[in-house]
C-alpha cells in the first residue's frame, strides 16, 4: 500500500482536540392555525436548540473512535465542526493543528469526509468523471493520484463499475465510490457519518473491513458515527457517547458494558418443564423444558445461578451469552431519556 506523502505528516500525536465547544441553532416554529399565518410570517416563534454543550475530547493519531448517541444528540454537528463546515459558538476546535474554519483552504487537503446520506459523485456521469474532477480541482499530483486510484480501485473493487453512471449504481457501490473519492488525496484523518446507512450485510462487511485495513496499514485516524452499535463495537476500540449535547461516556466497550450493567442471557435445558426460580435473574420465557433468563453479571455470577438451578432440577444443557450491544445501548438511552436535562 502506498505511504502518505511527506508533506501530509503532522508532528503531533493528537489529531483532534475539542475544548469547551458549544453550538446552538435557531429554529422557526410555525403554528398550523390559519389565524397565525401573519404571525408566522412577521413574528415567528424562535426555538433555540443546544446541539453541543461544553464538549471536550481528544483523538490520538491512529485511533478509530466511534461517536454515537440518540437522534439529536449532536453527532453530525460535531463531525461538521471537525471538518470545517460549521464554527463553534464557544470553545475551540483543532484538527491536525488547524482551526478547521479559519484555515479551511490548507486544512481540507489533509482530511477525508464521507456522509452516508450525501454524495460528492456526479449523478449523471461515470464514477471515473468525479475522480478525474477531484484530481484537477484539488490539484492532486499525477503520481499520487494514480497510486491512490490503483489502491482504492483494487481494495474497494471499483473496477467493475468505474465507467458506470453514478445514478445506475447500487447503494453499496455508491458508498464504496464515495470512500474511494475521499481517499484520493491521501488524508490523515477520515470522518465518516453513517457510512453504512441502508447497506446490506455483505456491503457493510466490505466497508468495515476496508476501514480496518486502511487504519492498520496507514495508521489513518478514523472518527465514525453510526446507529448500528454492533458495527461500531466490531470496528472501534473506543466509543464516545453523547447525550443532549454532552459527553456521557468516553472509553472502551468492555468498560461500557461493565459500567452500565453487564447484561447476559442464560438458557437452561432441564429434565422437567417447570422453570427453576433463580434469585438475581429475570425469567423471560419457557418453551417445553428450555428456559430463558436475563441477569446482570456485575451483580451475580453464573456459578451461583447454576447452583440454584441444580438444587431444583437436573440440568441437561446450559447456554449463556452477553447481551447484544444494541440492547445495552438501548437501555442506556432509555435511562438518559428519563433524566432531566
């Protein structure tokens, strides 16, 4: 794989630093009543939305950081601040040593950005035309362009549809093309906002594998948002959870499970159809002689539950699994919704 151009190397290991960042938006509120038409036009009610409230965090070179939270938590706003699309109301944003907004011209040549719901590809032209357009407009040296084009075409499998019209591509093909386009200038950091939105299982797997490979082989820093928690757990070593515009958790997935209750499932196959009563576990359902339970491994151990069950009936088979990360996160979000702002 080609290495980054010497001019694209930053000297600091901290590539993203947000300090005390706040961002608000003003939204017009319109009444549905006909009597309020004039008021809506000349004196509309304004609602202030606090997207980010005193956000501070650092991302080091080579990290893959998952950035997640409920809808409206401030995820996309953060990505837009880091990529120079927005400026903070308060606080500072530094990426690769740049102020993304004030030094935008020099800055954008060092980052790659992909939004799952948007595309930079020209809809009525072949994929190749968008790539050539970027080479010319971004003034990418021919040697670097050809090197990176060869790499992304091979790893992302763009060759089969590189001359096809963008509007005729599948969603997975379009996303792979967008990723390749974002990498043509050899960015040091990649911002991905819902990069697998709407993709099928195979397309998701290919995208995730590519992100892992480019991170490992080029030490490229990646900041990714997604609502698919299993996808994020597979991809990232660190997850930052935001809620109501504030950072509510910053750490790894193992500590996340442990800190917010290590939920697990337990299935017992017993000699009888009567479900054993287990203190410390919730009985979910029974089918014939198979009984399912849920328990918090931080509160009670599996050995204790099995000991209780064995005292009531003969055990034929035992299965235990950690709860899916989506369920863990859903529980966390539900808890946060019940907490006043």
